C-alpha cells in the first residue's frame, strides 16, 4: 500500500491513526514502523530500517546473536510501515526485504522466498522530497529498471 503526498498533507497523522486503530483493536504488537533515518523514525514513534532488519552496517555477516534478535523482533509481526520512502534506494529495499523475510522464516511464520517474508508493507512519503542517502542517480525506488545495466538487487528493489 502507498500513502503518497507532499510535505504537510498529513501522512504522519495517517500513520498515527493506523497505529491507534491497531492498538485499540488489541493488535498493536503486529505492527512495525520504521524509516531510514533516526529522526524520521522518531516522528512516527518507530525504529530505523537498519534496526528492524538487523542490517550490518560494516558489510559483514550477521552474528548468531543478531540473528536471534532479528527473529525475536519479527515474531508475530504482520505489518510494516516505512516512512520517507524517497530515502530508500532500490538496493537497500531489496536487502531490507531479504532480511525481514529471513527474520520471519526463522520464526517459522513464513516462507523466506516471499517478499518481506509475507509481511504487509505500507510505504509513505513523497518521492520529490529527500533522495536516497547513498547511491547513484538511478538509486531511487521510482527509477525505471534497466535489465541490461542494473544489478539483481536493483531489479528486485
């Protein structure tokens, strides 16, 4: 699902309302909220994307402790709201999906071959705001794919 709109139209209010609805129905525990940066995540009372997926920032493999934390976080989660979608590159989006799928598979709740392990994803933001933090000109999610030039991760993202 997408929640598009320029700054100031109420996307954060929609996220707040979704959160309140989940909590009032007693299922707040199945919702995860995140954004690429800590400031953006704090505005929706969420976590960073690196934290929810336990993505190593140094390029190394996840430790067993990290894998256990990943599985514990994704146990019983069914929904993920990603705010400030414009800051997420295609490569990072593919990696995020793979790590979330791994976390869900470790809990035995999902097949790791499904995008995001079967978690329902809601993207919020405005593609005309902040570009991906690191990456090339063709890094944004909205950039058209070129199967002759793009990497597998870029095509997946």
